[in-house]
C-alpha cells in the first residue's frame, strides 16, 4: 500500500516529523492507513506513527478549518489505540 510506504519514508531519522509539511503528511497517511487497515484486514500504522500523529493533532488550534476539525475527530480513536489518557 502506497500510504504505508509513505509512512516508512517518514520514519527515516533524517526526517523532522514535527515540521509542518512532514507532520501534515504523517497525519494524513496515518489516518489513511488506519481507515484502510480494517477494510483490507491488515495491521494499521505503527505505534510510533500513531503517537506522533496524536501529538501533532493535539497541537492544532481548536477554532480552525473543517479539515483540521476532521483530523481532531481522530483524537479519541488515537488515544484509545495508543493507551493515552483522553484529552480534557
């Protein structure tokens, strides 16, 4: 799956996943892999990808665009999957 290949590239230590472009790709690809994993009966994103994605989404402003709000809707799922305490 191409999305999983993208996550593999983003896992290279030289990649700064917290940068805006890299972070945006990480969030989008992680969500895509998670959405498709159940349909394709494959494993989802790595724990590192899930945790970094959760961290990045939590940094996004609360009053933002619909696209960002759609990303923020993934927080409860990501918290449950990573074992992180729910956000307040």
